[in-house]
C-alpha cells in the first residue's frame, strides 16, 4: 500500500451509504478518518470520482476446503454433464490427481440414476474414483476407491451397507472420515480460493463445514498465517481454543434428511451447546428437519445467535415461530438460479412459494443473511444478490415472485458481520476495520447492473488485495 514514506491510503471523493460524498483515510488496518477535502498528509491518494466505497462482503456459509478441492475436480453434473454417456466421457478423460484418485463433483441422479460401487465401475474402474452428489451429502466410490480407502462396516455410521452387510460404496455425511483415508494434499487450492473471494469483494467468511478435524483446522490456520487465505475466517465446525487467525461461531448441527435424529437427542445436543454459551447453526433443507429443529429449540430454550442454515423450505405458518424463538436465517437464493428448474420439476407446485424465502422472513422480523454454500451453490455474491432480487431459473421461470427483495436489501444481507448474520449492515466509519470494497460506479448504478460484479478494488486490513 504505497511506497517508502507513505503512511496509509486516502480514498478521495468516494460515495458512502449510496448518497454521501467524502474522503476516507485508511491507516494501520482501520478507517482512520472520514471527512471533506482531507489533506493527503503523507498518504497515497487514490482518486475515486464518486464511486461507491462499501464494507467488504461476508459470505455467511461456505465450505473452504471443499471449494479448494473443486478446483482439481471433474464436473459430473448439469449443465455440462446431463446423461450417462457424458458422464462416461468426463470420467474417462479425467487425469488422476496427486493422490492417484479421480474426484468428481456435482452429480445428480438425473444423469445416470443412483450409483454404487458396481455401477460406478461401469463408468471407470482402473483407478479409484470418488464422486460427490451436488448436495454435498453423499460420496459414491467405485470398487478401487472402496479398497483404497479400506471402507468397512462399522467404520462410520454413514457407510451404506447392502443386505449382506457389505459396503455399497455410498458414504453419507462422511467427508471428515473419508479425508482421513486419503493422502494429505496440504491444503492445495486455498490460495486460489482466497484470490477468487477477494476478486468478488468478499473479505470475511463463515466456514459451515461440520466437525472439522484438527488437521483441517490446521490447514486453514496455515493458509491464514501465510496470507494465502487473506479473508477473516469463522468456523462452525470447530470450537476454541483455535489457532491465530481463526474464530469459532455457533455449533453446526446437520439435521440430515437421510437419518433424522431423535427429538430427545437433538434437544440434548442443543442444550449442551447452550450450556457452554455457544449457539447452534442447524442445517435444515426439508419441512421435517425444520419442524424438528424448532421443537427442539423450544424444548432446550433458545440462545441469541441460534441460526437456521439454508431454510430451503419454510411454510408460512412457521414464520412467526422462527421470529418468536429469536432465530436468524442464513439462506442461499443462488440455488434458485442454479437449479431452480429442477425444483420446479421435482417439488410439488403447492410448495414452490416456500423455497428459499427472503421477503416474508424480513417482513416477519426474522434476521436474514445471504450466502453461497459454495462449492455446492454459486460462489459469486453478486449473482446470489441478483437471484434474491429476480428469483429466475436458468430457463427464465420465476420461483416465488412474492419472495423477491430489493437489491439494497440483498446487499445488506452480505454486509452484516460474521458474528451477527442478518444484523445491521456494517458502514464505513472511523475506527471500523479497513476491509473495504471500491466499486466501479455509484452504488445505485452498481446494483442496477446485477448480476455483473462491480468490484474495482479490495482492501483487507487496509492493504490493497485487488
């Protein structure tokens, strides 16, 4: 940030809050001063000519290690791969990674049905292949991969068995366990993830991966310490004490569609987290999961900071209950743009209005944060904002028109701090961390151009990152 003798950066003539014009001085990692016609005072001067300056965006639900791994994976689902022959071609052409495996992502049953080890062998059998469902909930391994990972009955509750008690090659919610059976790749790809996030204006993330192993936490800590991952990182899958550069958030609880927990067990887990002063963040993508969580929170007693992840299906009758319990919602309308046509085909018409609600949650007084769920959903926050505004599928259909929100409300849902998703949006004020994004236009023009990213420059801790 500047050359020898330069103390900081003076951003000259920026637009703040979509209306004010001012100068902003950044020093020592914070916003030092905001005013009119500030003297340069030894700072590097950046002429902004009325372009908007906003706080850095926070992605409130992302999976960093999975996002890094996607960059060395082969796509095995729509829109590129739509049938069995295309899947065979994709897997046959894939080069094994440094670990000797082929890693596929994005699979959905419309491509080639339900796959187990025997079926996957028919697409490629010469090397270990692991194929992830686009939901992130399921891994499918071919026979070579089952042998290489030494998959056996009883090793993990998510290992699916056939009638004879033999593993089928299908692993449910077993990411952490499977990672322990693979060669250590040293966090390959986290630098690329950090760069991609910076380019989009994201300066803070909440990693929503549950039950992070110590090795995974160490990978993230090393990436933070080296600068490869410059974003501030909060973890839902690990509690303190954590390495420097990482903070813990609510405890992630996956209420899996494939194996719903008992009400007593879920209530006890929520109560145990609350007793340590830690809120919970519950994965809820079905009506059953949501109702079970609400009943369990009611029984355990809510704690400020409790949150619902995804809220993919929310009946209007439960909006008041969510508000009354003080819950906040971290949702991903980007899924509507990415796979909304599938939802319209597969989900009963009567339920379409319940998908990824936004407007009705805000109207009910429920704090709402937007996020990506990348790599399972689109990473680009500007595309996610556009999805919240337009709610259009790839084919142009509108999903739940009544749930549209304004572009400014969508932006605000990315501006709340990571420890208060859905809370008041951060502002550029003296003393605030200098995690800032300079847009290429005034705010109204930038938001009118969605889904195009308007990011021109990014500052992290006052240092220019882009």
